[in-house]
């Protein structure tokens, strides 16, 4: 729910402004713990994750259809349209939504050929083998119709419009809004066959999307280190090399002086190995009991699914990671969670139901487009809105000096 009634105090913290809710000024003096999102907050991923998404889409689309597309076809705007729905914090899901729309809107003849090729393959558990076999079959077809640039322009325009139908349910909202219309056309059952072939959502040992994305993002060395699997789909430098650390060590020192101790945690939808790869020794400044990454979320999802039957999702905006990080920091009086996305705002709102003493901070300076994220955080009533995490000491220090 958007809260348009909030009034903010505007603070000059450099080239951009910070905002603090007037009704929360008194509470800020009691903040004694901070939990951070990782990507977009601690690490600038604007040149890494988005490029990994577009590269993965181009890789899989080309392998399945035989048509090479430019990697920049999937622009930052397209990716933003997915993220603003609140259901695509996981970039694997974003790739899925883009691919399912694009492949479902191929000309009928190409959809028929793709379904026939999928049906002709023996079931392969390994996604890399599955992909490479189909790619070889596709490359052997010489009767493919030509797809003009106009087709792809209209396809991307339709994709942007399609995102208006999506919501915080992410992949489920893709399937709900796309599968029905896709399966009404020819060939019958195309959407289901395609979905089963891609096998999403699942990990790198099953899902073609997860496997291709992680190879593109990690690069050969880190992919092998993180997953214990030899890369087979991508041999170039990982997009993770374009990531940059946002938070400065002196900022953590300043925050430690305000809090009285280094009471920092992380609740993130990214993986521990990739975060450690970028943050390096800086991650050692955090409370090890309050570091919750996707690895632990997946383990808990698996435990819950095994025990209770149906698959469960504990990913943002589910508050699991935030509440689990808080458990590792107790006792705390008033923690603040610092995030950069719609999912983060929604997660805090859900977490407050179980842990009412919790404040939210949104950082907008490293998100695309930053002005839209600033507006979103203000409209949704975040307690603090910042250009980046590095302005947090200035905001807390200013409020504390004003109130002391």
C-alpha cells in the first residue's frame, strides 16, 4: 500500500538529498543494529547483473532458435519494468519472464519447429547437455524464416507492455498471464513443453536458465569454485568483474561508533560466494550469525518442501531472510534494514508484522533509473531514503546531534 501522507525532512548530504520521515526522527536515535541488502546496497551491480541478464537471454534465445540477437536488445528499461512489479528480485526469474514471452511470440512455424526439436530429444537431466543438443539440432535446420529488425522492435515493445500484467508473484504471474494465451495457439502444448525444457525454477544442476546465468555472471573460475561444476556454456570473463564495492570501510567504522559495536548483518537474495568474491575481507566486519544469503534460503526451502510436500518460496518479499538475520543479532532494540528495491520495501512490511520494532531505509543512487526509485521509496513511506549507504552515518549523526 502506498502511503502518500508521510512528511519528510530533507537533508543535504552531498550532490543528492536524503529524506527522513518526520514521525520517525525521535526513533532514529535508538537504532542499534543495521541489516543490509547486498546487491545495490553494499555492491554496485548496475554493470554486472543487468549485463548478465541480457547476455543470458541472448545465449539461450540464440541456441533455441538459431537467431543471434544483440545483447543490448534487453535494455535496462526492460529489466526495470520487471523489477518494479515487486516479484523479480531474483534475476533468474527475470530471464525466465523475458525468454518465455519472446519464445511464445515467435512465428508459428518457428514455435512448431522448436516444439518438435524438444520432443525429439531424450530427457537429459544436465541442463548444459540439454541445451547443447538442442542447439546442434537448431543449427542443422536451414529452412528458418528470416526475422527482421522490425519484428524484434515490436517484440520488445510487447514485452514492456506485458510487464504491466505481472506482480509480486513473479514467475507465477508470468505463467498465469502467458501460458493460457500461448497454449491457445499452434502448436498445442508449446508453452508447457518449453517450460519443462527450461526447467525453471531450479538450481544450476537442473535449470537451463540458472546454469547459463551463473556461468555468464561468475565466469569460469568462480563458477567452478561456487558450484563444483565445469562450465560448458560460456567461456568469457564473468560479469561479476564489473561489480564494485559501494560501502566504504570508514563508513562501517562511523556506524560502529554510533551503534556502540559492529552490529551489522546481511539479508540478501544473492549468493555468499559471489558476495565474498567482491567484498573480500570487508565481509569480516559483519556479524557472522546474521549473514543470510540465497544459499541458506534455498536450503531452508528444500527442508520445508521435503517435510510438508508442496514447494515453498522463502525469497523476497518473504521476510524469512530478514527475520533470520535478526535472530542472529538479538537482543537488539531498534534495527534498520537498508534495501534498494520494491521487494525490500515489501519484505520489511511483512517483517514488521512479526517484529514491529524495525525501520526501513531505501537507497536509490545505484538503481536504474534512480529518480524513479527515489519516488517509489517516498511514495511507499520508507523511514529513511538515501542516495547510497555511505550517507547513513551523516543522517544518523545529524539526527542524533539534533536530539541530544
